[in-house]
């Protein structure tokens, strides 16, 4: 019977060691999972920052587009005003020549 008790005690000790090894492995696995979870959280934060920056860049690009349209419109208006000024200048020149001709016909 003593042999059976010794054998049982040996098996119990062996089983206890195996259980302790399993507990240690599970604790290590939990630490690794915690590390992975933390890294995934950091990646999500970076992704959020990238998404926000992309949204801001898109907003700025749209604003630049609007400003370019405004500049384009202003340039066209300036060009049209320049053509009108040229046309009016030619009309004034013609009127000045006509006036000079009519004034020249008067004799004092």
C-alpha cells in the first residue's frame, strides 16, 4: 500500500507541475494578447489620425478649387473690362478726331 501512496503522490506532484506549466503558458498567452490588443489600438488611433488628415486635405483641396474658380472668374472679368476699355478708348479717339475736324472748320 505504501507503494500505491508513493505512486499516487508522485502522480499528484507530476500533475501539479503540469498544471502549473499550463497556468504559466496561459498567463504568457494572456500577456501576448494584451500586447497585441494594445498594438491594434495604436493602429486604430493612427488610422483615425490619417482619416482626419485626409478629410482636412480634402477640405483644403476643395477650398483651393473654389478659390481657383474665383480667380478664373476675376481674370475673365478683367479681360472683358480690358476689351471694353480698348473699345471705349477707340471710340474716344474717333470722337476726338471728329471734334478736331469740326473745330478746325470754324474760323475766327
